C-alpha cells in the first residue's frame, strides 16, 4: 500500500507544474493533499478524480485558502469532513476516509508564522486536537494521519535549528506537544521509525526566500503519523525532489498492509 502526502500550495498551481502527470506514474493507493487553495467549482474533472482514483475534499470557507483532500484507488467506506469544531472546520483542515479497518486522514495544521495572533490560533488548535488524537488512538482502528503539521520536531529536522528556536514551527511548546503525541499518546512518526538519523534527505519544506531550495536549507514538517500496528508494516519512505510542484515536496511511504 503506497500512501503519498503533499502540501500543494494551491492545487491549480501544482497542476500547472506537472503534479498530476507525476501522480499518474506513482501507483499510489492513497494520496493526501493539503492547502488546496480552491473551492469545488475551481477543480477541473482531472483534479476531482484523477484517472483510477476517487476524490473527496474538505474546502475552507474562505476562497483561495487552506483545504484538504484525499484521492484513493478504492472508494472509501465512509468520509468524515472536519472535527466538529466550527472555527477549525471553517478553515478546511481535517478530512478522514475509512477503508475497512484503516482510517487515512489528511491534516493541515495552522501556521503561526504570519503573526502572534495566528500563533495563538495554532496553540489553541493543538490544545483541542490532542483529545481527538487520544480518541483515535484508543478507537481500535489502524490510523494514518498524513499532512503538513507545521512543526519540526527535533534539531535534526531542520537545517538552521539554532537560529529558529524562537520562530513558529520550532518553538519549545510546539515541539513538546509533538513529543507528547509520540511518547505519551503513542503515535508513531513513520519516517523517523525507518530512518532515525536522516537529515537533509528528510526535509519536506523550503522557504521561497534566498536560495533555500538550491542549498537544501529545509525543514521536515510533513509527516505520516500512524498507530503502531500499521506503522510497523512500513518498509520504505522517501521525499520526492526531482521535480518541484510546491514549496513542499511529496512524502511517499510504502506499507505492507491491506485494510
């Protein structure tokens, strides 16, 4: 089972850069998309349902903003849009698709980099999302949460960690929250389980400022976070960098798992 997660920074922009041509060659079973920056009416047929894939989406109310989606080779048994929390759901940040014993979730956590106000929104999101993570973990289902978590967990996860310790995405409180998710709640960072020491090849996001992409001054903020059972079946993972569709790169993980 191959699962791809990618923040597109605009599905129409990514399409113009060849994303769907690339996707058609990947043999993915499920694809989790973040930051669609589009509404239903903006999607061409090949964006709604690429060849051989079913599409489901959770759009932000604000046009040209946020939004998540899931493509799947098999039609989901059930789809859940949002968390049932009005202000979070208005921004289109959570979409769950169930397949047999497996739930796959496309997740887009807020960024706090634009202002102190948005950082407080991010902290409030984390506070309210943690109980949901506990409930998912205790549900008895296998679950894979794919997406842009907007947090680099450890020093190994970004190039310039020393100079970013007071910046959103690498704040001590954010990192401690993610440590709690892994160490106390019991979720597994699948890429790190496979490659505990990977550095530069693990980055998934690069600033558009300066020469960050060319110099690989990146951050690892896109994850596939899973329950232990399905995480244990992951056999290989990689970040695709041969083409650039967005300021993020696709994270691809293969699992020996059939829902």
